[in-house]
């Protein structure tokens, strides 16, 4: 009939696993195939074999069915055993994970790296919401019970918070915000708080429950940022005299104060909530017009001040600053106009000054491009005899430089450009009018030791360095020791740049350049590569990268 070889299942005596069963192919014998192709009768012997097969066949089938059933049960058992083994492996991997053995102090350090720092809360341009439970630390507190205990018991994790407040929120949402804010305040214990409050430009949040909840802990606030409309500021009047720990205050009005709402009676209100803060040292005011009419601060104790100037009267407020160390002024040209009969305000304690030009060209570039007044008269408004650090920031397509008095103590100059006006200036031009204001600026800082060029964007700028190198080749900065070009791309001939540094080293009356910071390695031929290496061997330190 057919040739079938059957190896019945049997168990391995060593491991207990079933051995593989083999079967031969199902092939009819030639005799059977021949008989099936015709109607001839079979022989008596063949007929007897066929009848025996028919009689014994059901019993054999039953035996095979029983073995198949046993094999199926055995297969199910093996599948279950495999599933259990997989679960055991996963459990063992989970239980032996290094994350379970991380010390609590390391857990706290990990969480602190995943949340905004106090500095980021106070300076971020991206709106954040610390009540979002899909973000850290809420999520990391769910990793394990140990992690939760470590995070909950770390007050520094919960002490910095950014709250986004809207006046039209539904009651369940407000209740949830109150609960989560209360949890953060409770877990922060008495740790100094960093709080950022923000809302839409035209929203009055003065009666929002969150404001009253934060007010209960206002005496613990060390850093406070307020980004709300002026109409909401009366809510902070209750804080007056209670800001015992406040060190840094920053706020932005979404629109100029002069166009904001007035108090009852039509008179402009005066905000004195921050007048009595014994530890307040830093005040940052962004885009705040007429602040000198609207706010009262403990001016004499302010050490660091950042403000926007749109009105010449704003400068007059600086007369009250007796202990100011650093000043950041964001200005428009009209704000820095020198009033008739103005006498420079003396700030003898000021050592650091940052000037940010808010001008952004709205129309076509005027011709000639320098027709716009380019000299910043800040040193006609202020007398700063002890200024050592000067930073100039320009975001527009014009780059303006202040006229610095001949007698100055500036040792560090940082130029930060965001415009594109300098991209059209040739690096190889011999015309000294290429950057007359920059040339005048560099000549006026005769004691300059550190010069930094950077871009206000994240991408290094190629616009300023090339003409600057041309200027450095043609002029002397006898005390220059550090040149930092990490925020810029050198598009001029790199060999010429190395020659400029080499030429400085040959003049005994000049201080040797000590440190050169570059964004990336220079492209040099063999001769100039050796020249740079000789400078390095002679003591020049070259640092690459950000």
C-alpha cells in the first residue's frame, strides 16, 4: 500500500524534552499504482493483504488519534511552561535592574536635571506649566515606591513652578489646579520658592484662586516672575511688606503700560507691592513702558537691573540706584536721546553694562544705509567711570556702537550680532570706512584685554569676524589677551588670521595673546599650520567648540 516509517514520540532521558518524530514520505508501491489504473482483479495474496488492512485500519487510526491527542496536550504544557519562563525572566530582569539600586540622592539629582531650573523659570521664552502631570517630576515619581519617596521628600524638586492662569477656566479644572499647586507647596516645605505667573494679554487674573493660594506662601518666594497685564497687578498689593525672601523680580507687560487699563477715577495706578522687599537685589523689566510712573522699588538696594527704555525720563530713575553693579538696557534710539541741559548721571558702582538695540527695520534699507543715526549716546546720559565689562547686542539689520569717552576702564568687550547688514561688507577691503563705528569703538578701549564676538542665534555668524580681522591687522590693541570667536565663523583667509596673531607676538610693547577660542579648527597650509603650532608651543592656548 504505502511505505510509512513512524518514530513514535519518546522522552529524552537527560532533559525530559520530547525527541523529534520523523515520518517517511507517503508513496504507493508500483503494484498498488498499477492496480488503481485498471479494473483487473488482484491476486489472492494481494486481496488477503487488502482485507487485513481494512480490518486493522480503524484500530491503527484510533491509536494514532490517541497519540495525536497526547502530543497536543504535551504541546500545550510546553507552551504554558514557556510563557511562565518568559514571565520569570521579565520579573528577574525587572527586579535586578540597576534603577532599583540608585541611591536617593542620585534620584533627586536625576529629577532636577529633568525639570526647569530657577534660572530657566525666570528667563525662559517658552511657556511652561508645572501642573502638567505628564511631565517630570510627576511622571518620575511613578517609577517605583522608592523613587516616589525620594522625590516627594526632596523640596528642591517642587520649589520651582510655572503657573499658566486663565480667567475662564471651569470649576473642575480650577479645583484640580488648586489641588496640584497645593501639593507642590506642601512638598516644597519651607524651601525658597521660584514662581512664574503668566496669563493672556487681556486677562484679569487678580481674583483667580491660584493667586490667593500662592499669596499664602509669598514670604517664601525668592524669585518671582510675572507675565500678566497691568490690570492684574492689584492682586499683589496684599504682598506688600511680606516679601521677606524676594531676591529677583522679573515681569513683562504684554502691552505698554501707557496703553494699559487705569485705576478707578481715570488716574494711572502706582504699584507698590514690591516697595518693601529687604533682600531684593535684581529687577528685570521686559517691554515695560513708563515704569518710572507705575512702579515703586527699593531702588537703593538694587544691584542688578534690566529694563527697556522708551522714554528719556526712564534714565532719570537711575539716579536713585546707589549700589548698582550691572545694568542691562534695551532701547530704541528715541529713548536714548539726550535731553537739553541733561547732566550725566554718575553711577560709580556700575562695572557691567549691556546695551540691546531694539530697532528692527520695517521697510526697505535706506540709502545710504548709514543715514540712520548710529551713535548711541549712553555715555552722554550716564557717567560710569568704573565700567569694566561692556556687552553690545543688536538684533536688527543695523549695528550701532556707543561713543565711549577716552578715559575708561573697560577690559572686556562682547559684541553680539543678530543682523545681516555686515554680510555685504568685504573682508579684504582696505577702506577704513568699512566699519568706522567699530574701528572707533575698538580704538577707544585702549585697555581692552578680552574681546568676544558672538551671534544672538544658535548658529555661528560669519558676518562680523572677517571685517574685524581686517581691523585687528591694521590697529593695535596692546593689552588684548583673550580673543573669543566661538559664536562666529571665520570666512576670511585663515592664514591671514594666523599671521595677525603672529605679528602681535613680535611686538614687545604688546601683551601676548594668551587664549584663542574658535568654533572649529582653522583650514591652513603646511607653513601656517606650523606657524600656529609654534604659537601654541610658545604659550598660546587654543580652545575649539562651544
